[in-house]
C-alpha cells in the first residue's frame, strides 16, 4: 500500500545528513531541528502556531485539554473514521456523539451534525477523511451559531486546502480552533516513527497547548495545569523537514495516480471512484472506491491473491465497534456509514507507483469485475 523504502532512497543523502547532525549535537529532545521544522510548517500552512507532539492521537487529546472540555461535555464527530478520533473523547471522560456521513464524499454530514447538537454539546471534530476537507464553511457557521469549538482532524489531509465562497483558501487544519495531524510513516507527510502536531491561530490556545504537552509546565518544575508528556523528537523533526520541502510534489504525484485509477475504472458501473468535493483540493491519503453489486471481500481476496495490496478503511463504523457500543446507536442508526463499511476498498496510493505497477493494479481489479458481473 505504501513504498517508504523507495521514497527514502530518493532523499537518502539529505535525510542521513540531517539525522547525523542530530546525533552530532545530541540534542534529541526539543533540539534545533524541532524548532526549525515547527517554523517551516507554520510558514507552509500560513498558520501562527504549530505545536509539535508525539503523535496524532495525542494532538487530539491536547486540543481538548487546552480547550478546557470537562467530563460529561458532548463532542460530535463522524462514525466513519479511524478510532483515534473518538478514543480521546472517551479517555477524557467526554461523551462522543456520533453522526452519519455523506455517501459520496465519506465526510461528516452537516445536516446530521446540526441535528445532534444539544445543550451539552461543546465541540465538533470534523474529519478530513482520505485527503480532502469537510465543508468547513458550513461547519464553522454551525459552530458560531451554537458557540461550539471546532477541532479539525487533519491526520489524513495535510497539504489539502479548503476554498471559501468569498474566494480565499486556507490549509486544512488551520480553520477551526485547533487542527491536529499525524506524522505516522504512511501519512502524506510522514516521519520514520511516531509524530504529530497541533495548529492554531489563537495565541492563548497555543500557549495552553504548549503547557499541556510539557507536563503542564510553563516554567520548569512548576506545574500550573494537568498535562501530559508528548514531544516530537529531533530526529523525526529532521526527517519531516526534508520531506516537507517535497510535500507539494508528493501531493501532485498522488493526484496523478488517482487520475490514472479514475480513467481505468470509468467504464465500470460497479466501481464508484472517489468524489472530489467542490470546495477542497484532494491530496489522496487513500484512494477509496465503492464496489456495488459485487462481493467487495471477494474482490479484496482476489487482489491479494494476485499480489496487489488492497485495504478496507474502515470495515466497522465506530457505533458498531464493541468498545463504543451504546444504547443510543443500534444497528441501522447510521445507514450510510454501514453501507460504506460494506462497499469501500482502497488501492495502493503513494508517490513511487510506476506505470507497470499501476497497470497491474488496475488490470487485476478490472479482471475481477468483468468476470463476476
């Protein structure tokens, strides 16, 4: 699904030099490379503050802690997402309120979001799933009308932007009160271990988040807040700094792969290619198809048996996961998410795919469809 080795070989000299630089200085935690990457990412995103942390899940937790959310507060998010989005809500004693998604974009439904708001609702977490932005213009309007915080889960969308009706654009993760991302190795901007970051344009929230990630300290050994230990190490920052210079190239390479897939499947009604929403550019963290009228699981097995990776993101919506079962959400509560869980399949998507590999992937899928109609 991801060829990190080939990607590394193209940037090996720069990466190795930067890692060696960290080893030479031995500034492994909060060293110059972390500050350098932080500044570079702030410049790329055109955001006032980037707060590096240990991983994307921590970023979401720190955002909620910095916003002062309290046990019992309700936080709305989509049921069709990776578990981390709801996991941190539950860990903090908050109440995850799940809603359905749009069947074409896979993104959170604004109508479902509006309907889920109660007097206990304090925040919304839209997920920019698979590489494009949820409708942040509408979501920010809803939030303003109801005095709610917005935390963007941008773990899959770094490099994507949202285009407002007035003509201006903003990078994903820079629109809400906080944006959160992951630098997990397979992400569009990935390090060689774990890493994450928060983004905000609010000075006070940035100060609070920096305290939270550092054991609640602003001054060493003086703990003003309940905090956690969540840091991006210098070696990972050095790697990310090298790769950030190529992020736009990586995004364009992914779009080219997506276009190739689109063309290969456009004559197959059983294969629904990913929708591009009108107000966001897509950076294709995943290229996710919907398979209709055929056995999706049999297709996955066929692909794997023929040496082609194919993954299902996500096979079970959150409301049907054992850990998140709730009497509020019975089977059938979110029909679109449940439908998608039975239909979606993701193809290899990375920057190193060549023409021969693409032909192998597309011909294998086409062969299954044509044989099983």
